[in-house]
């Protein structure tokens, strides 16, 4: 291997002296900062817009920004970054540029009233525009970060990489909801005079810090040094070619990725109402269960306490998610990680102390671990049950327990699908490189770019039981899918995540508008009524999750 490292197209960060743990942290920490920002938006955005005077039915339409930006931004940014020729690499220019936009939007959201002189209509419109632009920028960062993880890791480490990504996301969730629960104006008055101002300031600082770490310590290979199969022949019509490549790739997705997209389509019909209205649901329950206080919008203390109760419930969910994201990867496996686990557990060389303990743990994991698809199915079933239990739960404590239980489901949702997709992309591209090297008669296969069991080294890294026809078939399918470029595939996957948000945003808006007109007179306990309306949307998501669980049961990976 030459000193330039041109063959290390799938190597992790630049310093070889840094531990593997530090490498994973550097690669994924920006997702934690991004999740902090997103938790601020989803956890407190609805309450903030309601405080500006918007109706719930209109707030639901504002959250169409998420699916609209995801539908356009992630696929387009994915394939454009696949062909970006900047010296910084393919993904980092998009990450850095979008981070600047996110920070500007957060500042505008925090100081909306000050920027408009507290005039009602301009204030609402400026906040809505800022949230829309914020969603576009967040999706750009997320698409580039997910693609960067796939680019940087070989097949056997995709599972570990996405597991660490889920842990960083869990940590970002915990930090975001914890900040919402604390009295930030009293603790950090120099960052703003309102809770939202301090919250957006902290989110901006967290994002800049974590993105800086990832972009500095993660080395990318510029497009000019990548194999010619990964480059576009004509960059002058990049956007048009990108749109065409997206639709072409959808038709030729590998079966495993098609299955993941199908599951996501139904599961996220349940997740979006939970994420956007979970805090509001508990806040209304809190107000409704305090006799003599429910529905009194003039009681600022009640509103503040209700918001804190909602934040506490979501904080419990975030802590639960973070805990499960640490534990669950120890008891689940993908096909590649299962092979590596068996190899580690089968070692018979002389070990002592901690080495023997690790060997025993590897053997235990072989017995008790389950497949990623089965764990995904279980999590979807649990989420469905939790949402349907809103039929019988009517207290803040009960709602808090239900929301906290969903932390298990969220830990799986942000880990398993990306692990399956990342491993599939890496496996296909490794197979393509192997077949291409064989066709050239090139006996050298870099060990950091392909995961080759030791028993296969004698055959040049090729499985002896694979026929030439099977290898050519893998190559053909990989070529048909556009080389399975990470940005393109993850962008397509995101389409199936954001489409459900169109469905839930429109459905919830219609439900809220129906009750607004049907009630006519002010109900006796408006907070109880508002909680009932949100619970109805959550239950519809629970029913959809049952369908997603069925497709997860059918998924074979």
C-alpha cells in the first residue's frame, strides 16, 4: 500500500494511534449534536408555535416541512455528494454548509419576536419560514452524515458503526429533553432572556462543536482519488442526472433494502405523531388532571408546569433509549457481525484475565442473541401496544411510563434499518470489487476494504463454493443499482421515512380541525379534549405499526 493511502477507501479516521472507540466517537458524534437540535424542534416546536397564537390544525401543517425537505433534500444531496469533487471530500462540504444554515435558523427562531417587533402576523410567518429552512438543512446534514458512516466502515463494522450512531443520537435526545426540563433562563441568563432563546443557543453551540470534531478527525478521500466507477461522467447536469438516478435506483434496489423501506413506510406513520406531540400530550394531561386549573390559559404557572411534565416524560424516553442503545447491540446480530462473533468466540489461543472473560461473553452472545430483523419486529410490536394503551391511560404518570417504554423502540429504529442498509451496500460493493479484480486477474485484494475470513485467504479472498455465474450476478445487480452509492441509497430510504409524515401531518390536521369545528362551544375541560385528540392520532400510528411489525417478521436478512 502506498503512503497516500489511496487503497484505504473504507478506512476510519486519520490517526492510527487513536483507539477504535475514539474512532467511532469521532465518526458519529455529529449525529448527537444534530439530534439535540432535532429534539428541540420536535419536543418544543409545537408548544412554541402555539404560544405565538397558531391553531393546532395549522401547526400540523407547519410540520409538513419535515417530509417536504426530506423528500427533496436527502435523495438529492445524497447523489450530489456522491459526485462532489471538493478537496474536503464528498460529504464534509455539505455537512459544514448546512451547519451554518441550521445555526442561523435557530437564532431566528429564538429571537423571532425581537426581530419582528412582536407583531403577531410577521412573527408567525418568520417562525414558520425559519422552521421550514431548518428542516431542509437538518436533512442535508443527516443525509451526508449517514453516507459518511457507510463510506468509512467495512462490512463487518457497519453494525458497530450504526450502533454507535444510535448511541450518539440517544445522547443528543437526553441532552435536548434535559435542557427543556431545566430552568435555563435562571441557570444561563447570558444566553438569552427566554427559555427558547437559551435552548436554541445551546443547540447551536452543541451542533458546531460536534460537527467540528467529526469533520476534523474523519478523513475522506476526494472524488478524484476514488475508482472511476464511483464518478459521474458529466457533472454539468448533476441535478438532472441525480433525479434520474434516484428513480432508476428505486427500481433496482436489493431485496433487503426494499424490505427495510416497506417497513419504514408504515412504522413512521406512528413515530411522527409521537415525536411531535408527545410533549404536548402530557402537558394537556397535566393541566386536565389538576382540578380547577385545567383549561385556564391565563394561568402561566399551570402552562409552565404542564410543559415541564411533558419534557420530563420525553426525558425519561430519551434516557431509556440511550440505555437500550448501549445494551441491545450486545444481543443482536447481522450476518457479517454474526460471522465475526463466531470467529472471536472460537479462538482457542492462550488467554488470561480479561481476555478469557471476553471469550466467554462472546460465546454467551452466540446463544442469546437474535437477528436484527426479529428485534425490529419486537420493537414495533411494543410501540404499537404502547400507543393503543392510550385508550386506558388518563394520568400523567401512566402516560410517562408509556412514553418511557418507547425508548426501547426508538433505540432499535435508529439503529437496525441503517445497519441492514449499510451492511448491504458494503457487501454488494465489496463483491463488485472482488469480481472486478478477478476479471482483471488482479490477485491483490486490500484487507481493509473487504471482509475476508481467514480460511478464504488461500483462494485469493474468494469463496470457493461460489460459482462464476453467482459472482457475475452480484456484479450485475450492483451495477444496475448504480454501484449502490451510499448517498443515493440512503436518500431513497429517507423517501420512505418522510412520506408517512405527509400522511400523519394531513391526517392530524384534519382531525384537529374537525374537533375545533365540532365542539362549537368551549368544552368543559379543553385540556382533556386536546389530550383526547392527540391520543387519537397516536392510536392510528399504533395500528400502522402493527402492519410494520408484520413486514419486519417477513424480512429475511
